[in-house]
C-alpha cells in the first residue's frame, strides 16, 4: 500500500478516535451478560448416516453490550464469546479433526457528527461465522450446529468512513466520502484484503422541482493477499422527471470499468437504464429500472407495502460483486429492518421501537438476517443476480416472519485463486451456483413472560459447473420464559437433515438443549 493510502487510513482512524473521545450528553452504558446452555445431540460432527456420534455439550457464553446514544454520537457494540466443553474430550470427526472449542461474534456500529452539518463519520466492525462452500451444512442463521469442524470460517471485518456534506444553496447538495476497510478470516486460502473507496455524489437541490439530476462517481482500489490487486471505477448520471406527486420517471447513463483478470476478456462498458418510482401513499412504494451493463441485461426492483399489522417487501438486483463486499454489506433479509417497519404503526417513537425490536429478536431467538445461507468463501469477482421476498405479520398474541431468497452467481475472474478453498476435483464446485432459501418463524406469546417459537428453513444449492445439488432442511421448536427482569430461560428441540460438505452424503441431526441467561 502506498503512502497516500496509508495517510488516508491514518486520518480515518484518527477521526474515529476523535469521535469517541469528544464530549457527549449521553453516558456510556455497559451491560454484561452471561448464558449457560446444555445440549445433547445425536450427531455432533454432522457425519453421514451410519457414522453419527452422540454427545453432551456444555456451552458458556459471556458477553456485553456497550451503548452511547447522544446528539453527536450513536454507538452500539455487542460481543459474545462461546466456549464449548464436551463430555468426551477425545471426540474426533471422520477425518480425525477435533470438535470446535469455541466461537465469537461481534457487531459494532458508530455514527458520529464531527462538525455540525459538515463532517460525519460511519464505522463498523464484525466477527461472524460464514460457510466455506455453497454446499454442505447450513452455517448462517438458526438453527445451526456450531460444533462440527471445517464447515465454517471466522470472518473479521472493519470499516472506517468519514464523509463531507455541503449544500450549494438551493441548487445542489454534495457528498464526498472516503472508506477504508479490511476483511480477513482464519483460513489461509481465503485472502486477507483491504479496500480504499472514494465516492462523490452531487444531486440537484430544492430549486429543481419537476426535473432533478444526480451525478455519482466511485473509485475503489483493492489489495488481496491471494488474488491480484484490482481497481474499479463507476460513473453514473441520473435525470428524474416528476410526472405527478406519486410518480417519478428516471433515466440513467454511465460507464463501468474493472481491471480484474476476466474469463471472457470484457471488464468494462457503458451502462444505461430507464424506469421510475411510484409512491401512491406513505405505506406503499415501488421502484423499477430496466437497462444494460457490460455483462448484459440489468434490472432493479424494490417494492414495499405496509399495513397496520403486516409488512411486505420484494427486491431484485444484479451486480458485479465479491465475497468480501458481501461481508461488508450483507445482501440477506435484515431481521431488524423488517421488524422495525412492522412495529412502526404500533410504536411511532424510533428509540422505543428499536428497544422493542431488539427485545423481540432475543426473545424469539431470531438470527440477525433471514435466509442468509447464500454467501460462501471466494477470492473471485462474480456476477450476482438475486431476488428477495419477505413478509411479517403481527397480532396481539403472535408474530410470523417469512423470507425467501433466490440467488445465482457466475464467476467472472480466473478460477485459480480459489484452488486452495476446495481442492481436487471440487475446485470448480462454487464456480457457478444457484441457491434458494426459505425461512419461516412463528412466535406465539402464551403469557407476558412465556412464548413458543417455531422456525423452519429449507436451503437448496445447485452447482451449474458440476453435477451436484444439495438440499438442507431444519426445524426448531423452543419455549422461552422470563423468570425475572434480567433472567431468561429456554428449552429447544431441533431436527436437521442435510448433506455433508466434502463427500456430499446425507446426514441427520436431532438435538435438545436447555439454557439460562442473565444480564447484569
């Protein structure tokens, strides 16, 4: 990395430290927590049928939540460390591997106002488990078996992004943003990568009522320890015409340029689209664009409809992307965002609604994202086409959340950078894939302190390069009980039927667990 980029990183990190050090009217709030879980499973290693090993596992999970929400700083960090103790300490898998000894998770987000109306800062950091391959046991979401080795990889990400806002009177508004980020894992065959991104967004101001415009430019430099360093540039201009208060027509034109080593040799070209947005009411919106990019036809769809007791969404997009960028900006159905919209009618206050949604997610045992089994490790550029549909329904006693995802990924850059991830005859297994995922979660409140949760999921992964299709199905039934204000307990049953990662053979797991957790 050159000196200018190191200087930019130093400035960004310095701004992050400055934002946390400056005075804030809100106090820092530190809340430690601890949970204890005992699990029995009849297939702890997720081995193929006939080679199962049963096991008792004791899981101790210390963690904390750190908050500071004030007029200038909005900071939230949540961390958990999962420690596993097995009844049989000599436990080994079919290939002689020991079971996982533990995992950790982190989600930290910072938004800061450094100079009023001028200089701002966004920053985040994460630690999570992600699937190594598109095939094999499902890793993301619940339920999941965290004990089997070799199925998942620990991914660490962080991002620092200062940006400037400026208003040119009523004529235009400008945003200049710099972002530096890093993605790494505990696997040497998935490259540690750093990115420097500069974006400029110039949009028309209030002086333009019927016809609006927007100019956007982005340049990214990407360094990778395995794949060749690359860069990309994207330029787009947009014209909007306000046909009516409910309907806006849109036309865009621009240019994309990437310099990765391509299988087809084409990595740049013009782009254009036509479409519009329709908003008949504050509860319904639709945006649709149709166009072309250098890789072919391109479409975009974003639809939402909300009633007092339900929320419906439908989204489609296609983009040139990488695994690392998906870790930075996940494309799965965000559980919090979906429930936040669902509870908007009942809880208008944003702060109170946030607390209610977070409490509900914990009580229902929901994962951070739904139908999130579509990402896997790759060092390549790929074309991703993804359709998402979600719906949530709320009543006096129950809440139902549904999510569907269909994704197709085609590799664009050379395959040799992924040779170490799967190896042997399987090195093209993730080359071109089609994945589908469906999740349904029902939370039924028996009383103010007791609820029953039922979660079912189906995942299908198909290789378009090799003859392999995996189907994974799971169901989980649990009951949660609040014993005291900060003490909760739960009992859970789960059944999983899936396919092993390497050999592609069927496996089944049945498990029962009981847990108690406390906030201090």
